[in-house]
């Protein structure tokens, strides 16, 4: 993992992107009740003021399940608004507007997607310094929010998951700030490649174990993802995604 004292490279050929929306949400019950209640902070709303970004997340933002959401390796979620027209075409009857915040992201921009952003990329924004750690592993809460039982699976299959940052330097962040790429330690690892390795469309591909081995060796990658690739190499199998994608049994009926 790189530190905030790294040497800034001015020669990286990458466009800057403006934060069109900075969003937060409170954790509330979105389904069920009692012990079966599903709590989530996926309903994010735009904030007009500057917010403090700490190592574990954005001021005023909450997660319903801190085991799998939030924390230092997933302090901030970024989603490309470039994808929303296609989502609108796929789900025209969505109960929420297919616009920034629909997928529970904290940061919305245009002009950069999973094909442009790399694992380990370091961005300067406002007074903060951010590093890309991993893609998103969509869960059943997205199904509940969009009113479709296949929403999380669609996000995963399309590879349009967005990505997370760790915070290398805390500071103030606001909509209108420019995300400026200042370091790219993993030029061979665009997020699209990483996501394809995690969610392979064909498990019989002969080169897949080599791809997992290479991903497990990327030190800038979030530890949980590196351990996932290492486990696959050890067991030769891919983990069961049903619970994450579909939720508890009572939510699948």
C-alpha cells in the first residue's frame, strides 16, 4: 500500500474528472422487520456542502452491515454516471430514478469507467488523497432498491460495479472538486480486468488460474480480494454467490 508521502508523478497521461455529485445516506430498514429486518444506507442523497472524509468514510454516511460494507478499504464508493442510460433502458420501470445515487454511490462522475480506472490508482480531490482498492461486490440490497430480483447479478455480469477507495490523506471533499490522477502503480490492472477475474464468464478458461495468481500478487488490491484469489488457487473452486446476490430465503420468494 502506498502512503500519502509518495512522489507525485506529473507525467501520467490521464484526463481529470469532476465530481458531479457527492452523496451520503443514513442506515434505515429497507425490508422485513424484527430480527429479519434488512438495514441499509443504500439510499444516498446529494450533499451541497463540503464534507470531511476520514479513513473509514464520509461525514454523515452510514452502512447497515459494517461487516461487508464500509471500512478503510471501502471508505468511498464511486460509480460512473456514464452507465445510467443503459440501466434506464434495461429497467425503465425502476422505482428509483436512474441517476446519481440510485446504486448507493458516494461519488458520481462522467468520463471515467472501469476500463479507465486501475487498481492502485491514486487521485487527489480537494484536500484528500484517495487510492482505488477494489470493485464492488453487489448484493441483494440492490435488488430490493430497484425492485428486481436480478439487479445485483446484472451489475456483476456486466462488470459495471463501480469501485472503492481507501483514504491516504483525510480532508474536505465537495461536489465540483476535480479528481486528478497522480499515481498509477498498476498500469496492467484496469478494473475491468480485475472484475473479469473475480467474476469469470467461463470457469473452464485455461488461463484463469494464472490470472488469479497475478491478481493475488497485487499489493495495492484490498486484502479481502487478494485472499479470495489465493483461496481459489488453493481449492480450485469459486465461492457460492447465492446468498450475496439473492439474500436470505424469505427475500427470494
